[in-house]
């Protein structure tokens, strides 16, 4: 069942007792094929709206493009094109630490990707309660998460892709299977890739200078910056990258600081090199 109400051009819908906001009413009755809705994420600027559903036997995460979402920075048709493209990305980059896509289909006048539901916490600042739990994870667990993020991005390189729009909202911790889960990789793209936007998709806290520069190469060295920024988000302060804010040793700080250098030539040359330096620093406990 879906109900509607409106207030100053913001429409509130209620499906299966869960409320969410849109720019205009939209028929989501097709969601019933995936079970009952138990949660909705409606604040994305990608043009997608996401639903957690339960069919009585299994839970799903349904990402949908085609509805008039409240914060969309693009029209519905463009959102549909982007989500269709991303279905190939998730399949090409299938990995034990990537959220598992089950199906993709045109439905309800739009397009849906259906994933396994992950029971756990997300690091993203847009989910403050979940983030608070995530950030209280023990240091050994955070180190495991970081190692798994790095390993996944080696896989990304080996599959001929470059990460675009990786940020804390892409990082989850699966509390059932005790592992990192990467999600929201819709804009990862085949390499070689050149910045054709100027200011690219992404959170400024994780973006390298070349992601603001039209015509710049976006490659593995770009991704090293994001991996360094992730280290500061996990073990230090993502906006105040000083040693005084760092929770590990000096050598590991120096490795992460090198990774987030504005000068590309000063960063590690590959993610494998970053892993080697990070592991050496961790072994030394300095």
C-alpha cells in the first residue's frame, strides 16, 4: 500500500508503513514482487532511490532509477542510463568484498538493480547513527576493513577499471560475515579514462586534484589518493591530516600522507606498492 501527502512541493509517500520523500508522487506498487519494504534511502543525489525489502525468506536491497527523487542532480532518464551501465560494472567487478548483484530489470517505467541485503553498518556521514557504530569498531577490525578495501581495488585495477566516486558511503562492515563490503561503485569505469567533467562525481574529502581538472588522466595513481584518504578517515581525521590526529604509528602515517599528496609524482606508483608499504609499517608498529 502506498499513501501520499505533500508540503511545499515535497511529496511524502508511505509504502508498507515506511515513509520517504519525492518531488512528485510515483507508483511503486511493483516493489511487492521483492517483498515488503522495511527501509528507504531517499536522499541520494544520483537520481536513485533505494529500498530494503523482505519476502519472508530473504532480504534484498533494491536500487531504482526513474522516480522523481528529491535531491537528484540529473533527470530521471539520465539516472536510468547510469544505473543500466552500472549493472555491467557490478558484474565485471564481482568480488567477495563487493555487494552481490542478483538481478537487473526494467520495471515500473524505470530500472532496478537488486542486491543481496547486507546486515551491518555503513561508514558514510549521511548515515550518522550507522557511522557512529562503525567508527566504534575495534582497531583490529578497522585494519581488516582497510586491508580488504585495498585488496578489492587491486582487483579493480586487474579487471581494467578505475575507481570513480569512492568515499566513506561506499564502505560497509558486514557484522554477520565479519568482512568489509564495498557498495555504490556505479561510476567505476574502464581505463584509460580522462576527466571529461571538470569537477567529477565524488566527495571532496576523497578526491584528488586531478578529479577537478578537465582533461586530466584518472588512473591507478588517482585511486591511491582515495585509498590514502580512506586511511585518514579510518585511523585519523579525514579533514585534518596531521600526525597529532593519527591513531597509528609514525611510519604508517607517512605512508598515508604520501598517498594523499597533491603532487601525483609523490604518491605510490601502484596500489600494490601502497599495500607493501602499509604492511611493512604495520609489521614495524612504528
